């Protein structure tokens, strides 16, 4: 359950990051939704991998 919560937090942070990056790249062919979803997935994966590495002692 801990990793599910961390994944949600990572997805929210990543989603905001993707949305912010898209506002600075308005000429991009990638839609805001794709940016948001892509960064949300990356954020969830990165936060969970970090938690696994830190918590595996």
C-alpha cells in the first residue's frame, strides 16, 4: 500500500511538471494531455524505484 501512495504522489508531481513544461513549449506537437500523462507515469516509476532503493536495507 505504501508504494501505491508513493506512486500517486509521484504521478501528481509528474503531472504538474508535464503541464508546466508544456506551457513553456507551446510550439511542441505533443498535446498537454500526453505531456501530463507521460510525466505522471515517469514520476510514479521514479518515486517508487527511489523508495525501493532507500527502503531495501
